[in-house]
C-alpha cells in the first residue's frame, strides 16, 4: 500500500468559486477546521467571470419588489420544475447575503441616494441585480477571499479531486493530485462540500472556463449520490460569434438590461414577433415602452429582449435558420442605438458595460458604442446537478453536501440571470453551516485505502500507455462536437440516440488514452483524467433528454415541441444502478405550500 500525505479536516470544500468560498467561510466561522481544494489558483475560479450581477429583492430601485415577487419570477422562469423550498429560501435570504457581502467590503454601484444599485435582467419583474459595472463576479470573489483568508481556512490550490472516499454509506474524504507536481493528496474529512461548478466543456461552443468538466457531478454520481434535472442545460442567447477564436465568450445580459436590442439582418427587432402567452401581460407592446422600462419608468413593461434566456435563444436560432442572421451565423445586438436617446451615450455605455466595451474592442476590433455586435447562443449553465435537500444542501450520500452550479433544484428548467450569484451566497452559506454541524455530530470515518490505491493506479495508466496511444484531446473534441450537434439547443430523439452511440465508442477510446512526458503540469494527462467525468455526464444529459418527451425551459425537443401535462409533474432523478449504468426515475416535483401558491398567483 502506497503512502500519501494526509490532510485532516472537519469540513473539506471542493471548489473555490463563490459557492465554495461562502461555504468555507461559514464552516470555519462555526469552528470547523476547514480546507478548500481548487483546480485553479485562488481568485481564478469561474465565478470571477460573472458579469451582470446578483439577484436580490432589496427594492432599492423599485420598492414594489419583495421576496414573493422574486420567488414567483424564479418559479415562472424555471417553468415550475424548481424545488420550491429552495426558491423560497433563495428569495428570502438573498438580500441579507448581498448586504453581508457589502459589510465585508464589496463596493457595489450606487443609486443617487447611496443605496446598492439594482439593474434589470431577463425574467425579473423589477430591477433586481446588485452589481459592480459588468464585473460583479470579480468583486464577489475578491471580497470572499479577503474575508475567508483571515479565518484560518487552508487552501490547496491547483489540486484536482479524482474520487470521493466513503466509509459504508457516508462520505469521509477525497483523493486527488496536485497539478503542479502531479503528486497524490489524501483528504480525510468528516463532511465534504462539492462546489465544483458546471459542465459546459462537454460542448463545443460555451461561455464556460476550462474548469467546467463536470467533475463534481461525476464525483457525486460515482459515490452513489443522485443527480436531478440533467436534461436542462442553458444556452445563453448572447455569446460572441466572431472571430472564430472567441466564439462562445459571453456577452452579458446587462447589455439588454441597459437598452440593447436584438435585430436580424433586415434591421428588424424580431423579439416583438414571439412573446409567450404567460409573459404577455408583463411585456412591452412597443419599442418606446421598452425603452421607458429600461430607463426606470415604473409604469412601463419590460422589452421582449428581456424575456427568459431559453426563449430568446430559440428566437435567435429561428432567425438564423430562416436565413435572416448576421454574416457569421448569429444576429445583431445593438446598444449603440441609444445615442438616439442619450446625448452622452458613449460615456454611458463605457461606464455601465466596461468589460463588454473592452472585450469587443480587443477581441473583435469593434466599438460597441458605435456598431452593433454579432451574437448567437452559447452553452452557459447547467440547471441540473446533484440532488440536495433544500434546507441543508446534503445530497443523498450522508456527509456529502453540494452548493452552487453543481447542485440542482433552485432553477428548475431554466435559470434567470443573476440568480446564480445569489444562489452561491445563499446555499454556499447553508452548505457550510450544515456540513459543519454534521461534522460536529460525527466522529471521523475510516478511509478505504484499497479504493485510494486503485484510483492512483488508474490515474497513472495513461503514462504506461504512452503518447502513441489514443489522444485525449481528440476524444474531448469529438465529444464536444457531438454534444453540440446532437444534444444542443434543439433536440430530437434519434440524434440523442446517435449521441449515446458515439459516447459509448468515445468511452472505449478514452479508456485507451495515453500521454507522454512527466507528471508536472502535464495538460494531456489532466485532460485524460477529466474525460471520464465529461463522458459520464454527457451520457446522462442525453439519457435525460430522451426521457423528457416534451419541451420545457432549456430543453427543447423538435419532436415534442409542446409542454406536457404528464412531465409537468416530475423531475428526472438519475443514479448509478447496481449494474453500473445510469438509472432514471421520474420523481414528483416538490409540492407548493398554500402560501407559495398565493405568492405565484399574486403575480399573474
Ligand atoms: C461569462 C459568465 C458570466 C456570468 N455572469 C453571471 C452573472 O452576472 N450573474 C449570475 O448570477 N451568474 C452569472 N454567471 C453564472 C455564474 O458565474 C456561475 O454559475 C457561478 O459563478 C458558478 O459558481 P460556483 O461557485 O458554483 O463554481 P465556480 O466559480 O466555477 O467554481 C468551481 C470551483 O471548483 C473547482 N473545481 C472543479 N472541479 C474540481 C476538482 N475536480 N477538484 C478540485 N477543484 C475543482 C474549480 O477549480 C473552481 O475553484 C456567469 C457565467 C459566465 C460563464
């Protein structure tokens, strides 16, 4: 039996994005010895890329806002697939979490009277997103790190967890390697919180960072935890489409929140042509009313560009397919037009959307204060993830918690923009709190060293096969192309079946992947190890996509274009069967209480 350095914690947090840091702060504040493992350097987690803001019904800009409206918006946006308890907790607790972040040093944009400024975003009835220009994620990470670093939390940067360790049914730690030297690390913990983010790297066109290889989803699934709602993948309507090297990079919804409009190649604002019935009463009738809305006129309704992401993405797709797209396969997003309305539009755009201004100037040589951008849908967010209990964030494996994008429940079939950053704070805190509580109540479990040794042996096999064996990058690329083409924004059964066949072949090839060189910073090796997670989760997305025979939220079936009353009642729960294969069950959606039903009806 090999020997590995062992790190002992009460609570081990995997991930140093918003959810992981908030969980670690809470666990550590309650006296638990806390460690954080992150694949990248501290400060580089994907959350740092978040732009538009965090949603919290503080009512600073429109005092009609309150938790009930936020709750109803979240449920409608998620097409009632949400765990309503999580949506309730989120709407109630987000304002306190934002104010707490401010007390810890976050410098938000301000209203004229000094309150935290809130901006419009798709699907939110009132201006609700607390923000720092279009760099909100950076401010969030900076603040959480500053706060957390002084609490004695231990960080393991550039370390990747390969497997979770169990003692019987209970999770008791994790095993992985450090990327810098390629040496193994063993973590013995009384409770583990997964906060590993999303799955976007399973697709070819994505706004997601390199870290998003579905690790947490696969770690939990392989450890016996159930996943939920994996068919619901969000394709954000506005990613860059040109030049090719930057395809997929996000263009924040904040552009539309500040008055940006979508046009086809004929200059037509096509979003007015397709307003879903359940949003009609909340949507502007004319461009003039839409403009008044983004300027803060409380009597106006929001422009159709601020409908939910799933809908806007499909409308863009339709324009492109009908031959009315832009030269590079997208449509136009125009914020420059506001010069007709605002004499200081150039300064205004640069102040409100500084990152977007620089992003287009530097990457596409385009001045967004003068010209429209070319944009198209990009894989953005996984609504599905690890099934958790709403209050505590514990998964179906005792001692294993999950928070942030890798957890499921809050967003249902479609996430509203801004609801992720608030999700990280609300449920990161809860996961940390309950993981610490769990740790206090239990002794340390026993590590299964045989499992550790097998994992280490398997992890080193790509070196034994050598560089002449299967190329891990080629396998990853083929997977991404297949998922994009066959399990993308518009799905049909035979294409998803085809994806499953391809994935099965890619799994065999991935098992033969080899690498040359040594263990220090070997990206080929890292990719070979990530493949298993990407393939496992891609298969599950395709299976769940086939099972849900209807169109809802992020899941659009060309062969079942309508919503179905039967599927309206169920979430899809996937766990590993005794034969090692994914097992899908239909489980009833968490029922609404009387009060929550009223909260929804009040907004109709
Ligand atoms: C460009 C962009 C802009 C966005 N803007 C907004 C916005 O304005 N508002 C909003 O609400 N949402 C926004 N989102 C979504 C939001 O940013 C993410 O959903 C959120 O940041 C995810 O946070 P997280 O803490 O769950 O994960 P992350 O921030 O991604 O952190 C994941 C962590 O897990 C670590 N990790 C992963 N796997 C392993 C492993 N195997 N071992 C060890 N560590 C591991 C990573 O290294 C990282 O530290 C945006 C997303 C993008 C792409």
